[in-house]
């Protein structure tokens, strides 16, 4: 018999407001955000520059604290946690993919994935090595482990960044314009890869984007304008 118990969301945001500055310099970056993101969801977060997308990503991932409202991430209320507790949650349960790759140019492909695994303290060097090789192979870079980032194409660098984000097997991946620096064909290939990972692992993906490719293919599309939710395809 199928269970009637509803699965708890991966992320729950209730009455979120976020402001910067004060008095005449006060800026309301987020206003009255109420949002549930299900486990395993593949969600596109859209909106013009300055609309609040990055602030929303930072808030739901515990990088920024809201000015008011509640953030629950994997059943943990983040509002009252200390910085070290938030960092521990992110290092274990969150993966980040950025527009500009953020690879260390002095390290080769292998070490760019390997060292974060060792430094976060969750894996032994042996297990970190096994994970690094596995995830580099999963993104098609098993033959390029000795190359430096400067010897790779933009698409290959983004694949390294994806392997790094996934190697500790996070439950949630946050990506900020992951195809923004790639041409259309390579952006499509990266999108295919992310969607395949989502389907195979049920990892939750929250992706900030201007890409029409992603908006057309995402399971759910959220649009934010002037700090407020303007559209949710799930409603």
C-alpha cells in the first residue's frame, strides 16, 4: 500500500525578508518569500539582474541570514545556528556550482576535486581519491586528471566544477548561472549532464539562470522580480 505521509521538503522558506543598509540607504532585496522546494526537484530560478536571485540562493543555503522569516534546510532551522554550524551543514549537504568555475589554477584537475574532500574532514585520503576518480569519470574527464585548468576548455572546466560539487554526494546543489560563460552547444551539454545526475541520484538542483534552454527544460520555474516571487510554475 502506498504511504499517504507527505515527504518533507528539502527547503522551506516562510515569510522571508532580507534588507541591506539602513534608513535612506536601506535596500529590500527579498520581500515576503514563501517557498517549498521538494527533494529531488530540478528548479530554475529566473529574473533580471538585481532582482534578488543571488540573495535568495545565499539565504536558502545559509550563507546569508534573513532579516526576518524562517529557513528550514533538510529539517534543520537555520535562523538560530552559529556560523560554524552553518558551515558544517553546507560542507556535508550542499554542493555549489558557479558561473566562473572557481578552480585553483595551480592545481590539476584531480587535486581541484580531491583537496576539498580531504579538507572538509568527512573523508579519508583513500576514500577522497576513490570519490575524485569516480566523479571525474562520471563527467567524462577521467583522461584529463593531470591537466591544469588553463589547459581545459570552458566546458571542461565547468565539468571539473560539477565533479567537485558532487563528489561529497550532497543532497542539494545550488548553481549560479552555471552555463553563463559557455556557448549554446556546450551549455546544452552541461544542462544534459546536470539533468541526468538529478534523475539518477535524486539530488535537488536549484539553478539561477538567464538561459531559455534551462527555463524550457526545468521541472519547475520560479521567477523573481524586485525581490518578490512573480511566478511559480508549480502553482
